[in-house]
């Protein structure tokens, strides 16, 4: 603000301070919502990947394991063929789960920018108050 404090009454100054604080609070809440929403979107996508990995792994295990095991049973005994197929699908599901877990680990639900600006605002308020008390 470019007002001179000598020309304004105490009630005007208090009114301005209250308005500025309310505006600052509103802006901080908007920033926190935006930042948190972005992180939740990333978390939802990572959760979707993990869910898809589980469903695909399950369906593959059921549908293709029998076909592959019976095809392998032409070369090796039937029990060994089914074991080979089971191990193969477990590896595929494991790779998908690790990829989803890595992506989920990059999610940070704390609105860091908002926290930092709130710290800065508190420091500015302390400095302003200290200057005004003298």
C-alpha cells in the first residue's frame, strides 16, 4: 500500500490490516488446494497403475496360464509345465507392481510451496510488528 500512516486513523489502519490478512489467507488456501489437488491426481494415477497391474496379472494368470502350460506339457511333464507358467506370470506381475510402487513413491501430498509462503508471511508479519512497536 502506498498510503501514509500519518494521514489515516487507527480504525482505517486496522480495517486495512484485517482486509489484507483475509486476502492473504484466502490466497494461501487457494494455493494449498491447487498444490494438494495436483499431488492427489498423481497418487490416483499411480494407484490406477497398481490396480491395472493386479487385474492384468490376475486375468493373465487365469486365462493364459492354462493354455501355455498345456502347450509346454508337450515338451516337459505337465506338472513342470504348470510350474514354469506360474513363475513366468509371477515375474510379470512383480515388474508391474515395482513400477507402480516407484511412481507412487514420487507423490508428495504436502503442499510445500504453500508451507514456505506461510513461513515467509509469518516472518514478514513479525518484522512488520517489530518495526511498528518501536
